[in-house]
């Protein structure tokens, strides 16, 4: 889930763009490719399950093991 706290955020999908303003949120399934873009400075919160692998499902040196923060 993306929640925009301040500013505007565009979520670019393969075939569309979701435009979010302050206090708006969107839930996007985990298997959907996306690219969040802020034209100007924005503050947003990303909420995802602790089991979500970073980055995506590819294991690399950047992959973090799931843990509670």
C-alpha cells in the first residue's frame, strides 16, 4: 500500500498511471510491476508484509532477510 502524506505521487503501471494526492492511498497486488514517480518532492509511506522479499523475488547482495523493524 502506498499512502501519500505530502505532495503528489504517480504510480506508473505497464498500461496506466495512478495519480495520488495528499491523504490518498492505493493497494497494488505484489505481482504487479510498478514504478513510483514524484515530479516534485513528496512524502509517502509504503506498507508491505514483513515476508516481502527485497528487491522482488530475485536473490542478490541487496536482498534483505525478512525481519520485524
